[in-house]
C-alpha cells in the first residue's frame, strides 16, 4: 500500500504541476529530480526505504539535513541547493492547503532560509556583438534567410528558446502594430511587439515558404529540412555555428546560447531606458524582482567602468594622524 507521501507527491507532480499549473515537462523533471534525491537521502542516510517514507518523517530537521548533504557530500553549489529547496517548498506550500492539519509543519519547512551565494554576472552580448551576430547568416541563400529570421526573432522577442521553437504561423501578427504571441511557463501567452526590420524579415520568410496561406496557421514557423519544427538543441546548434564563423574575436570568444541572447535583449532594453515593468512583461516574468537582476547587472557594470578611471581623478592618500606631532600634543593636553 502506498504511503501518504507517495500518494500526495504523485498528485502534486501530475494533477497540480502538470494539470493545473501547466508546467513544462522540463520543469516537472526538475521537481521530480529534487524529490528523487530526497528519497535517496532518506534511504542512504537514515535507512528509511522509499516504501516506508511517510509525511511525518519529513520535517525541518530532515529537510535541513538533506540540503546540508547536497552541499557537503554531493558538492552542489548554493544555487543548486536553492533549486532543490524551492521544489520542496513548492510542494509544502501546496500540501498545507490540501491537508490543513499539517499546516504548522509545512510552514516550519517554508521558513528554511536559502543558501547564500554571490550573484553571478549576467552573461550578455553588447549591442555591437549582437549586430555582428545577426549579420552573419548569408541572406543570399534560402537557409541563410531562415537563420537570419530565426536569430532576429529570438533576439527581438527576448523569447525563451522553447517559446520560439513552438511558434506557429498563427502566433505571428505582421499588421501594425506587429507582434509575436509567445506561450511560456504555465501555458501563459504574452504578446511581444517586434521591430519593423524583424517584421519585414518574417513577412519575406513566410511568403518564401508559402506559410502566409490561411490554411497554414498551425504550421511551425521554424522547421528543418524534414519539415519538423526546430528543437531547442537545433536552435542552439545554429547559434553556435554562426559564432564559430565570427571573425571578430569579441564575438567568437563570447559566452553564447539562446538564453544569453534573451539576457542581451533585456540588458539592451534596460540600458535604453525602458522601464522594468515593461521588460518584465516582455520577458514573461511573474515577479518584478526577477527582472531587477538586469538593473543590478547594469549598475554593477557602470560601477566598474567608473572605478577604472576613479583613481586618476581622486586621490585616496591620507596623512597618518598618528605621525602628526601637533595632533598628538593636543590630544595629550586635552582635559
């Protein structure tokens, strides 16, 4: 007979995350992996096999011990530990509404603090690096025109790679105001305005591929030679291919991925003065605090640029007060 933990975990992963919240398979897999590790910890560290693991055994001490085990035995980074803790916290947030009798225990677990760690710098391209990248596809060839349109759409929408891979013809609006409908986490759709040049590339691309016919609304926008939609890996490969062709060392040696291109668009928007709430809506963030990383990153970059010239203007030299005989005499005679 299944334990209460086994039953509730199955409901959480399938009915709640997949059904009600509409999370992607990748997100659900991340939650699943966190609980697989927790189950392994109970089995190996506390000698409690999976078939005997009940909700009563999962308390603050257990979760805290599990996070410490991730850090010390598995050598996980603070960010990975926080990711595992976030999955567990999400489960107990859901559980307290399902089983109010366990609310106190759930809330104790929800109070466990995250691991502290330095915020990593956000990898992004400069405007000039981005311009060089988008100019690399050979627009005199059919494949080059597809790739130029793909990279422009990926950058201009600041979409996640899966969102762009999932685009269908009906998601593209070329009439003024031109925009693209992206469906992201939780199956939430947002409409992102696109620039005139990106709209022009998309219009020419759809016409060339005969995708602008009304009966093609459900066709994927970007597809391979077998007419199957491009995968996340396929789009990442195209990006790496063009980076390898780059003659400019600043682009050839840059950290680059579809998500870096998304970060780049967000940073360029912020530096151009676009308010954070607008950037949040374009990126599809739920909470403005998530978007604020771009403000912090931009401020940090400016601080470092200022520090590079600061010593040339302001001197930090100070006379050692304890070498001043007049000051020492005054202090001695004070009072």
